[in-house]
C-alpha cells in the first residue's frame, strides 16, 4: 500500500482504484435562544454569515419573557431568515403548556413567564420583566427595531399562525435530538431550563453552552460622576449589574439572568460545559465612534445596512451623549466568542476574541434569610412539599424579589439589597466550575482603526459577499414605490367628527373597518388613538396604519397613548411600572400573541409607508434631532388636540372607546377644560346586568382569568381608576356594556351570511378573521372567550346608527369600584344613592345589527384602494411605462 491519496489493489484481473479523501468534519450544529433585542439580531446575522461547512445554525427559539413581545419578534426573525435565504432554519415560539402545582411539566411550556410564576396557563405577572420599559427605548423599539423592521426587511411566506406555529420546546427538542449541538443563550434561560427539567436525557446531546449574561466582578461604568463634581449623585456606578431602573432594589443583576434567575441556576448547574460571557467582558467592548464610522463606509451588503441603520437610530435617540461609552457589543460579542470557541474545541487559551478563565459560579435565586415564608416565594409558600422538591432552608428558599419597588429590597438612602439574578463567584460547593470571559482581546492589526479583534472580524463578516442577503424590502421588487392614499376633494365630510380610541383587540380592528366604511355624511373619522394597556402591545400600532392604507385613509393621524394603567407606573422611574391588571390577559393563545399578529392575518394586509418610528426631535423633548424628525410617532394627546385646533373654536367631537379608558382619563387630567369639546362619549365596557335572563351563566363579568372577580368587564378592569374618572365625570356618556353584547354578538350566523357575499376586500378580510376565530374556538378552549371581544363593533354601530339596530337605552346611576382590590375593581355598580347618571345600552336587535354591519361592510362605496399585500407585490413586480 502506498501512503498516498490513492492506492491500487489487484484481485486477479481486476484493478480497483480507491480514493482516500482528507477527513472532513461535519459542521457544528447550533441552537440559539434569543429575546430578539437589537444586539441579538446582530449576533444572529453574524452566525448566518459563517462558513456553512463549519457552522450550521439549525434552529432559533424566542425567549418570550424579556426584551421583545413574541408576536412581533417571531415575525422579525422569519423576515431576517428570509432576507438571508435561510428559510430552512427552524423557528419556535411560545406554547400553551404549564407546570402543575406539584412541579410536573406539561408539554410545550411557552416560556412567557419565569419558572417561579409558571402555572397551568400563559397568564401571569411581571415580577422580573417590569424592569424593562415597555415603550420607547425598550420593548416597543425592540419589537419594531426602532421602526426599521417593516421599512427594511423583506417579507416571505413564513409567519406566525395560531395552532400551527412550532413551539419553543418542540424546536429545541427536535434540534437537539438530531445530534450533538452547541446552544447559545442570548436572553432569559426559561426555555432551555424547561427543556432540561422536562427532558433531562437530552443533556447528552448538548456539547457546550455559550451564555451572554450576568456580571461576576463587573463594575458598571454608567451613572458615575465626573471627578471633582461634588454636587453629582452617582446612580448605578460601580454596580455588578445593569438594571438601570433597579438601582434602588437590585444593583447586582444583569437583565438576561434577572429575567428568570431560577432558570439560569438550573442551566449553570446542569453539568453541561459552559462558557459565560458576562458584563465583565462585554463592558470592555463598546460600539466605538470609529466602529460606527467604518460600518457606515462599508455597507456593501443588506445585512450591513440593517446593522448600521439600527445602530445609527439607537445612537441618535440615546438618552444622553455617552452612547459610545455605554452601548456594548453584548450578544454579538458572545456570538463571536462562541464561534471561535467552537472552531478551537472550546479551548480557552485559543479563543480569538476573549480572555477566558475558569471560575466557580452560582446564580442567586433568593435572598437571605433562607427558610422564611413571606408570600414572595411560590416554590415554598403555603406548601407541605416544596415545588420541584427543593431543599427547605436551601438557597432557593429565601425572599424572592417581587418587583422593582419590593419593600424588602429597598434601603433608605442607599442601594437595594436584593441579589436575585446575581452570577456570584463562590469558593464553596454551591458553585459550578465554568469558563468565564474576562475581557475582549485587542486587535493585533496595526493598520486598523478598530480597537478590538472581534470588532474588526464582525465588520469584515458583515460586509462580505459570502452568505449575504439577497435583497431588502425595497429591492425585493423591481418597481417598488411608496404611495400615500388619501380621499379626494369629492368626498363629503359633513358627518359628526369622531375620534376612535382603541386597544387594538380583534374587535377594535373590525370596528375600524366599519367606521371607515360608514359614509362621511354620517361620521367623519378624524383621528385614532391607541393604548397598550389592553389586549395588544404598542408595536401593533402598525396594523392600524396598514388598515388605513388599505382603505385609502393615510390622511387619518394615529396617536400612541399610554403604556400603564393609572397609578401603575412607578413615579420615581417614569418609564416602568407594574402590571397588576394587565397580567390578567393571556400571553399566548387567545391573548397577546394573537392580537399582536391579528391571528396571523396582519401579514395579509397591504404594507403602509406609515409606521411607528423612533425618529424624534428636540421640539418634543428629545436630546437631539434624528435624521427624519418629520416621521416622529405623535402622542395620543397631541393628535386629539390637533383635531380640536383644526375645528371651529366651539366645535365638538364624538369619542368612541374600544379598550381601557386610560387615554381618555389622562386627557381629562391634563386638559380639564377639554370636556366642553367632547359632545358624546361612547364607551365599550362595563357590566350592569347582562345575563338576567340567561340560564347558561349567571356571572355578570367576563374577566375569566380572575375567577375571584365575577362582576367586572375587561375594559373596566384593565384600568379601573381610569374607568371611574371617566364614567363618573360630567361627560355625556353612553355605555355599551356586556348587557348589549350578549343580546347582539357577531356570531356564526353573520359569518355564514357574509360567506356568500364578500363584495369588497374589507368584507373578505373580516370574514376571514371571524371564520378563523370560530375555527380556533372549536379547536382549543384557549379561544372560548373570543366572542366577547367584538363588543367594539356593536359600540360603533350604536354610535353610528343606534335607532336602526333598535338599541334600547336606559338611564342608570353607576359607581365604579377602584379601590385596588382585584376582587372588586372594575365593577360598574348601580348605586341609587351615590352613583353618577349615565345612559347604557340594555339591548339591541341582533338581526338588525348583523344586517347593518354586513350592509356597510359590503357596500361598494369607500372600499379598499389596495386589497392586500399580495396585490401590492403584483403591482411592484410590474412597472408601468
């Protein structure tokens, strides 16, 4: 035998030539769990740019309890994968499973809640997640990528669809079952800890875990005072953690670990080899001015453009002038450390980007003294046997932080004492030996302006044509163009001026179609305001813009309203607060994920040029002007004031509300004299006596997730103080409560009647939506409450044409309960002694209501100018010469 690449073997007369090829290792399979914050997206793009013969990103799952809302983030990732030509990658999100009281895992736990608060459903509080602002600079900007997501990313065929979307647990299990896999955790650890606890046998297929999270011996450089400035008061300066709004309660934790400390503990103590990339390391690699400048000059690929534009708008909207000292390459750096580790067999001496050492680490999950029961720890409180059989008196048995204003954690005139989520170095047996990144390695290229080795490599990968994106949203189509559709001068608008305030529930969107179809001689829809204190998150405002575009009404302004119910925002923190009432809305099926995607149908709507953006200007209090301040998203109060200022001095408007009354209450509080400009207020909500003749159910309310409260209706319950302020004011209120809804719901009858008509695109869309809801109700009990979410349509019909649908009005004195007790908050009680007189709709004729609704929706007048996204694609694919 010859020691060469080929040898000849002789058997009789036959000679066989055998090629001996060099041994080629299979690519390393990677599973990423991400909360889809901006730096997570950068990390995913970096992984997608790797040589596929070495690195194979085979699955992504969404961390649903941290920096993004899953309905928005799942479609964000679908679009990124489509842009990069990687529709083969599995994507999982959510799930309807739960954990029993005894600690047994049901299939497909959705990861919407931290393990300590996970029950049998997707309903639960915001113990840890309240540390993340829901609005600007927080979840809203993550969900929309500061307004860039819908502007830039192409839209493929894959999208979230109820009951068909693969869950996080399904995707994780499938990815790991296919063979040895490297896991990269870029968000909370809930999903992966759930998998390990429910399928411990899968550990054998996990080769290594890379984690961005924690702070071991880090020292936060933020909030420090300039030398010699004695009047300055430091804030988070020197803290181990980075919870920028939690200094008063927990200066120790980093966001990813704090999102679910118990889950992180399970992962770190799993026995699987781990490399932790904590704040100690990431704080040494900021996005520098030189990096951003070089990225701007090297936008040779669409992925490089997306990263640059994102960093640019973050820089331009940063809260102070310290962006280049404050914004770090958290998750992207972690992806680099992971790739280098993978290619070097996880050898800490050979990592190209980080100095790594071994440390004994644990995660703090509760606070001393251990063994107490104070109502903060569901693992032990009121239990004969602890959940998961945890050790009584052990490290998990102490006080567990229950919010950013937890009195246990607060220290008078000092920093907080709670340590939940702290990745603590320990010399005892309580720790586990893992690799810990200490700092970023410097660049060895003397000709480079970039300080760090990874910064240079990251930029080189982004601008490389290899494994590059095919197109962005604009270049996806040969003849793409943006058009704003507005009604012509021939449209008559002699009807009463109307402002529609909505929480973007499915019923709100159906009501919006109805209002847009109503002749301008009857109503003149002047503006829409939205609140995210109800059944959808703030980024869902883009669906409002898309519907207006479809209907040719890009002239109607849309104002973004409140993020918290009254008295739920923390006064000293302003941008964060509690979710005492909103936690009653399911996060999963039949709840927020479905509202945020309009049950998967939002992608069928035509894409509006208008959308939420983070653009801003000094005029409105921003620290600086962005590139396009004219695209700034207006606030709800601004929009209403603009409407009133455009009318005659003494002219009035009619207001219709479809959700919690937060926006209206804040308007009245800010501008008390505005009451005289509101002629009528039609309110969807409340419950007087809706089922007095019903044998099916004697409950007065519909807050099905809070069984202790049997009499409240959701809109009133979600902000009871706002309901009290508005309904007990001097406004001319007509209430459309559950009483009326149960006498005239949009039922299967209306669906069947509309099925044979569908004369207009809007009617076809509404029919599709109603039919999908009906089918989901038949498939899963999670959707059984959906018929109660169409009250907004009925309220709109009462406002537009009450006599035609035979609405029966009754005057009654009511008193709204708003004492802070969830067992009674939101009750709209008849109180003959102290109640405030309002009118409410007692009944309507269901047949007349359905006939009115279908007649308006099927009318050829004021119909859609662009039917769907599919029609847009056809128009953009054919150039008119």
